[in-house]
């Protein structure tokens, strides 16, 4: 990172509505978490670290599979929720570019849409803390425009143009060949790309708008247009997707990368 203190600003966007994120937004990620844990064979005896762990639902699910879990996130308020969910886990506030664990501390490292095209050096730290032969699983947004649920991310474009451009750069790892090349660059082997199931579901447009507003990209849009305008735009977007007797559903392309640290 160019600014070593920049990670501390993440809590402004992601932590300000931590409870809303944990209860309204993050549960929709369960398919993604479960799929990656299955691909990696997470189980008894694994020491697992989740990077950008947020409110800690992925850690909780990994512990159900028998893993001894640890996590790190830049948002102190999200970490508070994660610790409440998994009080025996080693969950810390910090920077994924400077992990506070020794070399070769973990059998598995995961990150669910937490490592971006704008933060590639995090892979250097992931490689360092993995044991020889250790597994890594990362997810990133894939081809959003071609996803049936692309509508659910549209309100993020209310952010100022430079912020929208940065969002576009962040999701660059989902492009064909980009993530594979980056992982190999940082010394990972057996790199493969998998499709990961992902779908948000909401009871109604108001719940969708509230859930979306709890995310970091929404914060950037809210900074530009204000809370009320963002909520109104989100609700109007969702009204067009109502289906009688069914929840609002947004299926979005998510790409997974699986790899190992060379034995």
C-alpha cells in the first residue's frame, strides 16, 4: 500500500452499520463460504486464517467443520461482532499487508472478496503465514454485468466517478487469467479457478436498501448523494424485481481461486 495507515479508514465505510451488515447482508454469503470450505477440504486439525473476516460468519462456519480459526479485519466494529460470534477464536483488528502472525502459522488461508486488484501485496503476507503445502482459497467478483443479479449492485454507481473507477479496478482479479497470474507471481502452485455460488435474498425493497447501505461501496455512494437519496434509489431499483410470493433474489457471478504454497 502506498499509505501504510490507509487500512484504518476501512472502519468508516464497513463498520458504521456493523450490526446491519452482520444480520442483513452477510448471511447471503453463506453459499460462497460453504462452497470454498468444501473445495479446500477444511476440517479437523486445520488451523485456518480468514483475511478481511468482517463480522466473522465464515470463521464460525469453518469452526463447525472442525477448524481452529483466526481472523483479521480493518474494521474494529465488525471484529467486535466476529468475536461475539466466536469468542474462542483469535480475531484481530489489523492490516492484511502486515499480518500479526509468525511464518508458517496456518494450514489454510481464505479471503472472501477481501483481496482485490488494488491490494495484490496481501498475497505476499498470505504466502508467508501459510505452512509448506498449505491451501489458499480466495473469492472475487466475476462477470457482474452478465449476472442476473447485477441490478443489486447498481446503486454503488452513485459514488463519485473516481470512486466508481476504483471499484472497477478492485474487481479486476475476476477477469480471465488475471487472478491465476497473480497467485503464481507470489509463489503459489496448483492454481485453479472455480465458479462459486452466490445469491443475495431479501424480504422486500426496504430490507434490501438497508442491507446494501451497510456495505463499504454503498458508503462511497452515500458520501456523494446522501443517505436518503441512496435509499430511495435502491428501493426503486428493487421494486422492479418484485415477484409475487418470492423473495427478491440477486444471483451474481463470483469467482474462486484455489491454490497451494509449494511443499
